[in-house]
C-alpha cells in the first residue's frame, strides 16, 4: 500500500476508536424488515434515495465536486499514476535502487500538506482560499500528464512530471477534505453518510483503476495510463470553476484574523516550515541525481532534525509518539525497486525468475490486496480495537517480521524446491500482508487522532501524517543505499541473474530491522486502551504545553491531571477493570 495514504484516514480512525459508533451510520435508523431478495432488488432505488437525501443536506453540486475530486482524482487517477511509476522508470533503464529514490521524490507532496494548508489559509488568491489552488495545480498536472504520454524522455523531467501529478492529488485532497469537514460540522447528523460517500467512491475508483491498469500496461505500454488519467485530472476543473465547492470570498478583516490565528501557534508554524524546507531539500537533491549515498546521508540528517524539532516543540505525549513512528517507519527499509525487476524480468533477463506478467503484477495482486485490506479492517474493528497499544504493536510487528522473513524463500527460489509455485506463493503472501498490515497501521492512525488537540486537529494531523510520510521517504532512501552496497542493482538488462544473488539477505534485513524499535516502545507509546483519552479534557489544551522548549525557557505547562501518561501502573490505576485485557 502506498505509504502516502497515512495522512488521509483521520475520520475513519475517529469512527474506529469509538466503540459505541458503527462504522457506517445514517440518520434513518429504522429497522429494515424486508426479505433479503427485496433488499437486493430495491438496492438501486435505496441508493438513489440515499444520494437524494444526502444532496438535500449538503447540496448536489457539492457532491459532484467531491465526486470529481475524491473519486476521480484521489481514487482513480492517483492509482493509475502510482502504479505506472515503476514501469516508466523501467523503460528508461533506471536501476532498482534509483527507482526508489525517484519514486520517493515524486511522492513528497504528501509530506508538504501542512505547508499547503498554511498557504491556502493565509494567502488566498483573488480572495478565495481553495478554488484557485485547485485550478492551478490541476493545470500543471494536465501539462505533466501530456508530457508523460507524448514525450516521456529524461529521468529528471519524468520525475518532475510525476511530482506535479501527485501535487494535484495532494492539494485537491487537502482542500476538499477541509471543505467537507466544514460542511459536516454544520450538518453533523449526516456526517457518517458523507464519509461513506467519499470513501466508498475512493475505494471504487481505486479498485476500478487496479482492475484495468494491468490490461492497459500490456496493451499500450507505460505511457497509455497517463492518457487515460487526463480526463480525471481535467474533470475537477469544471465544478471548481463553477464554484460547486461553495466557497465565499474572504474579506480583509477575516484574512487578518486567520493570519493572526496561525501566528498564535508559533511552534506549530515552525514545524510546518521545517517540514517544508526538509521536503524541498530532498526534492532538489533527488532531481540533481547526486547518487544514492549522498541522498541517504542527507535524508537521515533531515529526519533527525525533524524528529528533534517535534520532540522539542510539542508536548511529550506527541513528541515521543511521533519519534517512535518516524523511526520505525524509516527502519522498514524498502527494497521494492529490486523486487520489481525480480518478479517482472523476462526469461532473457532473469532465466530463473518468476516472469510475472504486467497484468498479474499490477491488477492480479492489486485486486487481491484491495479485497483483503477491507477484510483486515473488518477483523481489526471486530477483534483488535479493544487491545492495549503495547501488546497490539508488539504482536503485529512480530507477525509482520515472520511474514517478511518468509519472503526469503521466494528470493532464494527455495519455494520451487518445496513445490510451491511462484504465483501461489505471492498471492498467499499478499493476502497475509494485507490483513496484518491493517492491524499494524490502524492503531497508529487512532493514536495520531487521539493526540490532536481540539481546534487544531487538521494542522496537527497533517503534521503528524507528514512526518509518517517522511519516514517512508527515509525507508526508501536507506533501502536504496542497502541495495546499492550489496550489489543488488537490476535494470532489466539481459542475463542479470547475478544481481539478485544477495536479494534474500536484503529481505532478511528488511524483516528484522523494524522490530529493533520495539525495545523503546514502553518509553514512547502509552500502554493505554485505544479508547482511552490521551490528552487532558481541557477545551483549550495545547499541542505545545509542557514541551521541552517551554520548560527550558520558563513557560509554565498546564496541570494535565493524569491523561496521556506513559506509566502502565497509572493506566491500570485509572482503568482497574481493564488492566489485564488485550
């Protein structure tokens, strides 16, 4: 799964963390006593009525805007662009380690979402905060898609165009997300229905893209997906230009008030600037093609700066949690640049390889992953949400490690000795990774949401999710360095079997490295239930109260009662009846 999706599931996590809320709720809670066959036959009519009622609450034009933005751009277009990246670089003869660097650069707009939020709030264009930014980035993305389809030569130009495509997805997602959150606050009764509308559409769009991308790649090569993505890129311009977003022009007084509010949160503003500078440095360095070693060194240095800045400027609960997840994500060293060639090289390039087709590698495994991701979410909601953080994080990390170690079998080709075909082995691995991956990821989303103080949820969530995405970038850069140093540099050349000799060792290191961070788990993450309050109940609680920065310079922190404690004994004292539950 794309790591960049970490910053998009805030509302889902808020639903998951409340045991008393269903995953999907509607205003009409009447019991449906119709027979099953009548429910099935009446489903189209029920869906049409549901859309009509939702349109009456939130305006049909606004739903059209969300459909083009969230379903089309974030659902379909993003999946097409993301899946095509490796194939584009393969066509340019880029080695596996470098593919990881360029992909990480192209995905960096997800890390920049906090900056985009501040810019749109403080610097509206012609009085509008959202629509002009959507139009500008969409036009730039359109030009990038045309280039990728028509020209598609040059590694630097290709990476820049992919960056601009993801930039559109990121900004469209952020600004429409902010708008539907605003509408939900005004009409909270239909809020869960609106979330279902948005995320249901995104899921359908992504699955449709996954189901068709394999055929498209086989029929038209790596350029054709960008042509197909163009209508979805352009479609969002029409409702935006017609102001289906329902945006009102900002007055000078309102703009001054908004800017003053941003400046009041100086520490958070500093973090936004640090994140933006770190991201721009990584973009520039990646574009300059300065080599894997230098990229990895600079990325690690910038990661350390970001971790220290968050730890210094935010309250301990937030700073420690953020540091743990950035470090653990960075330790999950990525090797997909090499495994891509391992699975897709043909008989001439890698005679002993699996020789997967483009359809199987993209659509086949992708559809299986999509289905079992949903199943993993269901199992988590049904059985995992009552666990404490420590046992849940520990258990899922250990299971994830075992699954990754199992990958050594296919990279040594020992699965064939055991009589397990490559296709069966990989599909089984995809199923297990999809289910366990949700259990590994969702508690982190819940934890991030719990540590976002009231009133600045969007800013704080964007910052923490941006840090998680930065951790993924570090994992890509460090994984690329490991592949380079171990001589695992496939590029699709004939007879490159020897370049995969050490891939099994890289896979073993990838499996073991993340569990090393479990040694610091007790000091970084509270051993609380996922439904426990982790911040004080104060309406005015701040994300920076009690931070090391405030303590060093004499600011008095709030008295936090005993929320968000990292002491297991105090957690037990507050919740004695849940002390031993999993």
